[in-house]
């Protein structure tokens, strides 16, 4: 159907088109990873240091403590950013030329959409049935915590849709995952 309407490339033209986008996609992935690592270090680092150094109820990695979910999501997001940074640096060094950076970008952004709400003290506390004011040392009232989560999802979806050169055959996954976050 698509070929009869001229909406498809011949296979060799599509491969050439994908290769032409690769440099921009790798460059955008490098910046995504670098900015993500900086955000994780600035947002989760000080909170972790403060919570682990508390004299009463110090943080300990325990499944019943909502801080475990909160800091685990931060650690996993940091590892994801390090993975993206390492793969792009390998590409710049001349390796990983057959790596599918479209798929990697789609998977990484989908993962970040799904974890946008778990990287929020309010939601991670409520997930285990706690109150964040009782759990975190310097937690203030959660003004707009749902809005912050929604803005994170919208920022990721719009940023990927407009800034990353990912073709629509993979790009639809990121907005769909943004919509699937809410029923969960």
C-alpha cells in the first residue's frame, strides 16, 4: 500500500537515509546522556547524602522503605545515562558502527518516561503506603508533585519527538509509553 503511493524508500535509499541521520542522533544521545547524568547528580546526590547521614532513621537499602525505590530509580537512571554516554563515545572512537542508535534512543527515552513518576518522593512514598513528610528529613508539602511528573513526561516526549532524528516506525513508542504511564 505504501509503495504504491510512493511513501517508501527503496531499501538502499532507506539505509543511506538512516546513515545520514546517525551522526545527529549520536550527537543528541551524547547530550541527552551528559545532561541526564548532571541532573541525576544534582537532584539525587544531595538528597541521598542527607538521608544516609540522618541520626534518627538513617536511610538503609530496604524494600519496605520508599527511599529505596526513590534512590534505586535514581541509580538506574544514572546507569542508563552512563550506558548512553559510553555507547556514543565508542561510536565517536570508531566502534559500534552497526549499532542501532534509533532503537537505543527509543528504549532509553521510553525508560525515562516510565520512571519519571518513580523519581518523585511523593509517588515513591505513596507506592509503599507511606507519607513523605514522615519519611524524608526535609520534605515540604508536595505542591504540584503530579504536575511535575506530568511535565517530566511531556518534556521527554516532546524533546524526543522534535529534537531526536528518530523515524516514526520507532518514534510512536515514546508518546504511547507517555500515555500508558497514567493508567498504571
